[in-house]
């Protein structure tokens, strides 16, 4: 077992890097390894976990909203799945852990937040798989080989209720979609570093909007998928609806038309000028550009954007996804 805590200059969060394994089993007992953070927050019996990286759901210790819980597993029954983050709150502050993978999280006592990192179970848990979770380095099951070694990291953030959700959402993107470094060969040192922005004039997207997909379908059509990062009422300013001009994503190109599709882009919802209930109509009535679209809190929208062909081969569009 090892746990390393790093505090970076000017960062408002801490990085917790851990390594677990192999888990001993010689005594015939299975083990589950969790990391627990204790704080002075008076969080009571509440826990907040993400739903597939989107909404944050409130959980209550030893309670189910739709039925009376027969409390026979005080630990297991209070563990919930997370794919991105878990948090506890009191009237002033929020403490959150942002994970790099799907895990289980719990808050068994006020002010505590724990995440399961690794486990080696020698007996089936009677959940339908009909085999114990006994993963080994060699890949066998019924053997005496060493168990798996795993490494990972979490970001630990403590902030006021007003600012915590905005910073937590940004950390989620850092964890799950890290910057990818690319390199190329050069003949000599270049005095000036080339600069490039895929956005018109280097203008950033709204702070509450995430560009999930930007993919060339052919020479004149681009698939664009945008997501609102915040839920309704989650943040004082960033939970507001956002508007984006799609032409900002295609600098130097003239948009011919764009069509909103289903999430998977395999079915046309309706063209924007025929979709009467589309919030775009309100934008158009206020003089917004014809290529502007609106995104409501927690909404994900997909568009097929058609533009005029570009003659220069150096201006071809690739994709981001």
C-alpha cells in the first residue's frame, strides 16, 4: 500500500496518488481496500454521487426513498457506484473526491468520505456472476498466484458551496479527458512557437459548455456534440442556459446549414428552422446569429454541420472525440 499527496503551486486541490496490491489471501479471507478522508464538515447522513458523470444524486445513510430498507449490511448497503465524483457538504463547504475510474463510494459517518480502491474476494457474492472476484497477475482463478496490482489517483477539493461545483466539474474533465501531448520532428530550433486555435479568433467556449465531439463526416460535414456541464440550480451562474455560435467552431468556413440530430447522430430530429419548440427561435428573435444554438442545464445536443468546401488541402478538418 502507498499513498502520495501532491500540492501543486497555485492549485486549489490536492492530488492523491495510490497503489494497492497484491492483496494477501493466505489466511483464506477476502479483503476490500478503501481510502477514507475525514474532515470537520458536519455533513450528517448525506452523500452526493455522480450519475454517469452528469447529475449529482443525493444519498441518505441507511435509507431508500421508495421502500423500507431492512438494514442487514450497514457498510455494503451504503456504498454507491460513482464514475466521476463523490462529495459531502454542510451549510458552508463541500468536500469532493474526483476519481479517474468507476469505483464505489460511501459516507458512513458525518464528515467522512471513502472510496473503494481495490479488492480480492475469495467467495462469490451471490450477485449473479457465480464466481469470486479473485483477480490474479497470471489470470487464473483457483490458484495461489499473487493478486493484481493497481494504481490510480483522485483529486481532493474543499471549497465553499458557491464555488465547489464549478471547480469540481473542471477537475472531472482534467481526470477523464487529460491533455494529450503530440510531438513532431524538427530540423532546428524554432525561434517562435507556432500558435493555433480551433475557435474563431481564439474565443473560448462558454465556461459551462463542453465540446464532446468534433468529427469530420466528409469534406463538407462535421459532427458536433456539445454538453452543458451543470445541473439546474447546481451553480449560481454556470447553471444558466448557454448559447453557442457554431460558426465559432469552424473559423474560415461558411456554414450552409446545420441539423440537430438524436444523441447518436443516426436520426434527424428536425431542421432548426422547422423545430418550433427549439430554444433557438428565441435567440433568432433577439437578433442572435443564424448559426447560434442554446443548451439547457445538463443537456447534450448533437448537430450535423454542413459548410462550403475549402480548396486548400491544408485546411482539412480532422476530429476530436
